[in-house]
């Protein structure tokens, strides 16, 4: 029997598109997560990819953890231990997404709840339908958003917003998420796919090496210490030696002459 395809990948030159398609709500289980991990590995192996759009064919972006999986493991200590390891695996795959040397764009057309919102937060950029619903409601169940949610939401939105949404188990719309700084763009649902591709097209027009270096340096700014400043110098030296950069700079200077 052929395994069901939960995550499909298409790579066309500098653009990759990963489509989440586990009916009906992209619930996260081991098979779904493994396929997402495989998709990220394929994108890493591809040459010259500058941008990844992560989207869904389902009515939700992702509703979070698979409820049947939770039911099957909740009652016994050994099952709960397996759930902890599963959450650890989700953290690992989302960290891989976050570290990709290209720009990742979450296209959120429906609900992104729990692990689904944590997935979007692991992307560099987020565009959402104005009426999409986003949230980390785990506290309602006596849990917490353990797949990176407490960390990334705090880094992205700040302590005040993280406390509001996580401690209050509050959900927000795409439009509200923009006002809170959690989503970069909110558009009418019918314009979402076109908007995501427009953003990706702008990124894929840039030199891949420069985009990757910029992303590395931005991430370094989030780490303690001043190592990011020296990283900027090293990256600048490498880019100045790049033939692509040299051609672009010469063309720019010629136009300004």
C-alpha cells in the first residue's frame, strides 16, 4: 500500500512550495512530521533555492496535534513519555525549518492553532488571511505550547503579547495578528496565494548567497554577545569576493555614474 502523502514539495528554480495536505485539518502526528522533515531535507539538498512558501490545501493551515494520537497515549505514563518525545521531535523539525539558509514564508489561509501556529512562527515571514484564526490555547487543557511556542512568540511579539495570548489562551484573527506584530501581512482570503507568491518572487530575485548571509546575521542578533558584528564583517568579505555581487555592484555603480 502506498503511504498517504501529507506534505507535497514542488521546486521550480529558486522557489520551493511545500503544501500541507493531510485531511481534514493537517493534524500533526508522526507520519505528518516525518514527511515535513523529508520535505525540508529535499529543499536543503536543492541548489539555488531562495524562498520556500509553506501552505495548506485544507480548511486549516494546521489545527495542531492529532487528537487521536493524544487519546491513545494520555492515560498511561509510558504513553505520556512518548508524547514528550514526540514534542521534542516537533521542536527539532521546526528548528530545522527555522535554520534553512533561505527565506521561509507561511501562507496561513485558515486556522493555525497550537502546533500549527508554532509551525508558522518558525517561518521567517507570515502572511495570513484577514479572517484566519491563530492561537496557542494549550493552557486551556492544562498544557503549554511546547513545540517552541513560548520561545518564538515571545521573541517575535514581545513579552507582553506572549503573556496575553499564551497565559490567556487567546486566539486572534489574521488582521489582529498584524497589529500585534505576529504576522507581517493580512489580506483578503481570495488574495492570499497571490500575495504569498508576490512576496516570494521579490525574494527570489535577490542573490541567494546574500539572502542566506542576511538571515544568518539576523539570527546572530538574537544570541547573547556581539558575535553578530564579526559575522557581518566575515559575510561582507565573502560577498564582496562573489562574482554575482561584483556584477551587480558594477552595474549599480555604472547606472549612478
